[in-house]
C-alpha cells in the first residue's frame, strides 16, 4: 500500500497505535504500548508525546501490577518500561527538532536552501517556519535565534526586520493573504545586519494539499534597492528633462512618423493657447486641424512642404505666419528633424518653432529704408554728374548750332552749294543723335526705380558708364584702361542696378586718386570669365589704398568729408541679391582693387527680389 498524503499516514499510524494498545491490554504485555507512544510523538508532536508517555506508564503499571501478571518482577519491568518510553520520546523530539535544522541548514544536495535570493516559508497560520541561509545572513540571525522566532505565536519578529514606516502596511497585506489565500506581493524595506535598510520585493504564495487546504506558505524576497534608486533617478531625470523642455525659450512639438502632432511643450501651449487637458490621444490627431492655425495665405504652401518632407523623410525648414492665442498672426521659423533607429526607420519627428516676427518686420523696415537710401544715392549721383552731363550735352548742341549756321550760309550762297549743305545736314543729324543718346542713358539710369532681370552684356554696361563719366575722367586727368573679355557671356541681371554698381565703383576709383600725381592716375577696368561659372568685373585704381578693408562695406562708414557712407554698402546688397559676391583688397603695387562676381545664368533661372538692396 502506498500512502500518498500525510493525512493517510497519520490515520494508519493511529490505527496501528490503537491495535498495539488492544494487544497490550489483552496479553498483559505493556511493551505494545511503546508503539502507541511512538505514533503519538510522530503524528501529533513531541509535546503531546510527553503526555502519551505518562498515560502509557500508568497503563503499564496497571498491567504489570495486576494479579494476573504476577508481582515478582513487576517493579523492575515497570521502571524499564518507563525508561524505554521516555527514551523513545527523547529520540522523537531530537528527530523532529535537531534533525530538522541539520537537514535544512547543513544538509547536502539541492533543496529550498539553494534558491537564489532571500527565501522563506511559514505555517498555514502565518508563523515563520524557515529562512534560507541567505536570509539569515542578511538579517544577521543565527539558527538558534531562528528556532525561538519559529516557536513564537505572534508577529513581534515582524517589527524586528521591517522598516517602521512599512510595518503596518506589510502586516496588513500579510494578514489579508492569510485570510483570503491570495498571493502576497509587496515592496518594503528590510533591515540588514548592519542596521541599514534596503528595498525588497516580497512574494509569497500558498501551498495546498489535494483538497485545496493551505498547508504552508513559501516566499521569495528580491533585493530591488538598486532598481528603485535607478527608477527614482530616472523619474528625477524625466522631471528635469520636462522642466528643460518646458522652459527653453522656444516652442517644441513632437510628431508621429506619419507627421501627426502629439506633444507640445508648455511654451507652445501658452503661446498658441492649446488646451493640453483636452488633447486627442497620441496618433489620433489630424494634421489638417493644425494647418488651420496658419495664415490663410500660407496654408497651401505649409501643407505642401510638410507633406513633401514627411514623404521623403527629409528635414525641413520653413517660415509662415502662425496664429497666436490672441488671434494675431506672427511669423514663425519652423524646423523639423526625424529621429531614426539603427535601421533608419523614423521613430518620431522633433520640431521647434521660433517666433521671428520682430526680426522679419525689422528686416522689412530695413529693406524699405535701404530702397529709399538707394534712391537718395541715385539723386546724389545725378546732382554730382549734372556738370558732366551738361558738358556732354553742350558739345553736340553747340555743334548743331554751328552746323546749322553753316547749313544756312551754304543755302544762301549764290549759287547755293547743295553738296556742302547736304554734308552739313548729316553732321547736324549725327550731333542731334549724340545728344539724344546722352539723354536716353541719363533717363535709364535715374528714372527707373525697379527693374526686371534679363540677359545683359556687362561689357556694354561698362562702356555706357565710362561714356557717362567721360568728362569726369578727363577733368580729373585719369587714364582709362579697359581690358574687357570679348567672349564674356551674358548673364541675367537688372540693367539699371548693374549700371549703378559700376558707376559707383568707377567714381570711387576716380576720387581715390585726387591726391596722387597726375602722371600716376590710371583706372583699369577688367572683365573676365572664371572656371566656376561666374563672370568678374574688377576696377583697379592707383590711389593710396583702403584704410579699413573690414568696414568699407558697412553702412554709413565713409572716409570722405561729405560722403554718406552708403555707396559700397548698397553695391554689396545689389550684388548679393543677384547671388554674387563683392570684395576689395589693397594692391602691392599701390592702389586698391574692388571686384564683383555674378553667376552666369539665363533670365528664366533668376528670381531677383524687388528692391534688391535689402541687406545694405
């Protein structure tokens, strides 16, 4: 017969004990009572076994001292029986106590003591029954002290191991598990042998027999102190990151890989008036609702550039007007970057918005002011060149008057000389055409305020400016040296603005040589094509050079007593608006060189804004 449970074993032991009592009674042989004492000690316990020894001794005395047994050796047999029963009780007691600890704490082979971490077990009523060596070592309890704790009938030992702030909650959780049989899972601080406390995760489950009754509790206590500290540090780091994101002086927002916004920092929420408490869950937001925040004139462009960037997974930057919570549209500079994993898959988009409305308005004001200054410079140039213009017009007009008088004399001659009169008439026509060309150039230079880019010949522009300043060159005794590349390609630019640049550079070159010897006054103008797809125009003078190469292009910086300091600044703004470059340098041979370059391109490839002097 195989006994599969402790209950079955106890029933069989009780039956054998009862049979031995009956056998001893009917045979008047008390030795059979020792079987009953053994059964009580093993099945009930060694404390109950002590009572069974006393009862068995009384029964043995009755049997041995009865007349049926004989009295000759009865006292000796009774003493031997009592000694045997007591010795049996001592052996069982040792087996149930000392042998238990030996097997648990000193035995070999794998058992419950070999489990990692702190392990424990308890009786069905919750009394502590066992701590594995790791737990004993952690709390600093010896095996002898453990025996006393195991025999305690209360939970006083709980306060010995558990932090004072966790005792009540921990005991309440344990009592709840004892009443309901539910697993106990809790986190509490346990005292170490040195008095310090560390956080542990304590897990206890009930062990049940075949009838579902709890026969004990088994638990494992895991040290989670380092993990909790790491989690606390992580939470602190997240709080600090959240404070950083909310307090940086810019608006930050996050989007899903598909470009759907799902997070706005506090500055964005405060700026735009977004109610974060009513936000749609992550990924459910529609981008179209946020496009409505942009100015109606900007929505189509914003939507197009966003969709293009999200489709290609490329970073983007754009400027548009966004509605603030007070209903005012302000210019915003938006920039977005994708975050990718190691495979290149986009995980999310990070976006920042900069309020640049004040800067845009300041640039617009500066552009308008620069345009007014450019017009003022043209008016100043007109005033300065009026004498030269009058002289240039005076020559063909005087020739017209002189030739007209000769024409009249040849016609009034007797007989009239029609051949000479015809030749004089042709001269009159040429002189009138020359005067008309001067007026046409003047009107082209000073009557236009805006121009459309078209293919121009820079060599022709240089010739026109030199013709316009011919009298100024002559009066200043400046020798003009033109080294123009005849194969110079045309480039798309504003004709009037290019004339303004060349005119300013040539006039500066003439003025820079007022203090040098007349024989040394020479102005060289060179045009050439570069291998990088640009054309260059260089103006060289033989003056005393430039005193401050870093500041000559700054607005209002001038070395002339009556200068405005805007000429070179406006020239640079014009050239840069044409995607070109303007620079200056002093020459080793004396004098200075000012050069500008323009890209060679067709008229349909240009996009020169109106008022190209915005950055002057």
